[in-house]
């Protein structure tokens, strides 16, 4: 029996083409920002965001960092491990629970923050924070529908783009 050829890709309607262009613009804007961060600061976007949060909240714990960045605890732990390894932050055991750490920015971390282009949280979180509640609700509903059609893996929602 001969192998079947895959179906040809569908022709996109003009509205679908316009939306595709808008997604490309969003993704490429985010990618360009992360490339600038890497070039100027020497670290990835997620690490930069974490540094800025640690600077703003000295003594922040890894769990609090995960919540602030809306990432999984293990992702935050990996970011912390990388920042400690580069000598940008210090992680001290705190209190009676020796598993808990308090994160502190070190002088080399401050230097990285001074070199980095803004916004430190990334261009997409900054842009989303600037939108009104009604626009965000519409966007959320529409993206949920798109994700459903894509059959997207929900676990990917907690992986930072700048990692």
C-alpha cells in the first residue's frame, strides 16, 4: 500500500493572515528585547526579571519569587541557582526551616541591572500591565479559544519566554 502524502497546508484567509502577522510582531518584539538584554546585561530575560525582584524585595524567598514571576517553584529554583552560580545574588538559609532561603542582591548583580535595557520584567508583561481590564478579559478569552484549537500543553504556561 503506497504511503499517503500529507495534506497541503490550508490557505489562510485575510483575517487569519493579519492575525498571524500580529503574532509574529509580538513574538519578534519579545525576542528582540531578550536579545538586547542578553547582549547588554549578559544574562537572560528571566534571570534579569528575577534580579530586579530581588533588588526590590531584599530577603525574598524562592517561593515568593516563583509567585511574583508566575513560574513553577522548580523554575524559580533553577533561576536562583544560576544567579548564585554567577555571583549575582546570595541565598542564605533563614530561620528554623533550613530549606527556606532569603535572596540578596550582590554588587555584581546591581551592575548587571544598571547595564540592562528596560523594562526589567520584559516587554510583554509591561505591555499587558498597561492594558485595561476589559481588553485583558477579551484577550484572555480569545487566546483560550486559540489554545483549545491548538491543543496546547497547559504546563507550558509557567515557563518564562526569556529563559
